[in-house]
């Protein structure tokens, strides 16, 4: 049997492990921040109708510029950015990868503030981009001064700010983004994967006269569309031109485009559970706080919970009872996605038992 080590693979990839959270299709999955409510039945029918329309044309390549999809996104987004300012790809992970292909690369440095999204270093590595992650401030917050000092010290080519931040749920105000933009001559990316759950204003409102600012978004979380793989960015149209230099031609399939158009045209229905998820988040937070755990304020569909004496033991106990949550890189901390009310009930029922079993 040939092993990876026998192949003339890139030296910097030797010994690496593939990234990926475990999947538990028959259990309660509260580990990857999906929307557990799923897609409303009426929207499922609309999606099927849109897909039917393209079936007769699947022998042709898709619209390379996915213009209808970009128009739909423009109609959905706050302040309706121009179609030329919008770009989409297979998940915001691919958005970030294309961005790195165009603005990162050998000799270029990306700066972020951790703990943050664990794909940032993976995407940097895959594109041969240098990556540095500085610790966040107290309770994982970020202030303009701290971010500006970091930029002056490290002179990054790209700054990534995740807002609200995964895995901590922490939101930043737009003044942090404005200060970061002023402090650097490089690109500033705001990853708004959880924007629909947040009460703070989208950085899309800052785009005017800021051609180096990029807002990355996804339909995987609030839109309950993780299985389709649709992410997008909003930026100056020149940034979109840069994406065209590195994208593979026809990267968004006709099926993806059709399904996404139908979902966005039904955005109100697709997002109808967002409010309930936020309410459930506060209910779960209270339930966990009563167990003497420290629950961080969250503006997303998950909670960052600290104060576990044996987080691995808790993770294993829940898993053996058919419920999966997420380990984190922070000592004593776990991340828990908010699910449906019955899934959350199950979590709140199992958690005290998990803690008791480990005492
Ligand atoms: C989930 C997530 C993404 C990307 O997800 P895609 O499914 O690739 O769109 C991007 N950024 C953050 C912070 C995330 O949590």
C-alpha cells in the first residue's frame, strides 16, 4: 500500500492532517453551526421549480457570471450593492480561498485575532500565505487601538476580522473595522458568516470609498443552506475583477445557481427561524449558567462556554448519548450550536448528567 509519505507531495504539506469536524448523521448535531430547523417546505417547492427549469440545459456550461444569482443577492443585502460588487463561490471557504489566491500567496502575510475560525490558517497554508494569529483582548473582545497597534507592528497584507467571531460569538463594532482600514495599506476582510444573527450593523455600510474592504458571507448558517455550498463577497467591483483572475471557469454549477436564487428570493421564509434561534440561545445560555459554567455573550447561533474542568469528558459523554458539540482550542471551553427547542432540551437534560458523571 502506498502511503502519502511515499509520494512527492509538497514538503510543507508533509505530516498535515485534513481539516474536518466529525459528522453524526443519526444524532443531534450541535457542532458545526448549521440551522437545525432546515428549509421550510414551501421554499423546498420553489427550489425544485427553479431546478426543473435548468434541467433541460444541463448539457451546457452554467452562466459563468451567475448574473441572476448576483441580482438576487443584491436585492437581499442591506443597501442593495451593485451586481458588479458581488461575487459568489461554493461556500465562503471558497470565497476566502479565491481571495487568498488573488491577494495572498508567497511573501504575503495574513493577520487575524484568535481564537477565531480554524479554516483561516488552513486556507493560508494551502495558498502558501504566511499567517499570524494574535490573541484577542479580555473576554475575546477587540478594540480599535489594539487592532491598530497589531497592524503597525506586523504590517500584514491582509487583516481578517470575523464578526461575530467564531468560536466565541463576540461581535465587534464598525469602529474597529474603520480603524483597521485606516491603519493598513492592505486588504481588510470582514467575515460575516453569522451576520443575520447579529444586532450590530453589517460592514457593508462601510464599503463606499473603501476599495480595500471585503465583506464575506455565507448561506450555510442562518439560511439553512449548508448542503448547497453558497458563499459570497461584497466589495468594490475591482475586487470582483481580481476574483475572476483566479476562479476556475464555471465554478458555480447551474444546480447551485438555481437553488440559491430560489432560496434568496424567499429570504424572509428562509430566515423565519432566526429570531427563535436567538431566543433559544438565551434560554440555553441561562440553563448552562445555572450549572456554574461561564457562558459568553453571543451574537450568533452558538455559545462559547467556559469553566469545564474536563471538556473532553463532557464531549465524550454527550457523544455517547447521541449528541455532538465542538471542542475548542481554549482550555476548559466548548462550543455549542443552538438547535431546535427539542434538541436544546436534550442538551440541557444531558449536561448536568455529564458534569455529575465526571465529578
Ligand atoms: C461556517 C463558517 C464559514 C464558512 O462556511 P461555508 O459553508 O464555506 O460558507 C466561514 N466563516 C466562518 C467564521 C464560519 O463559521
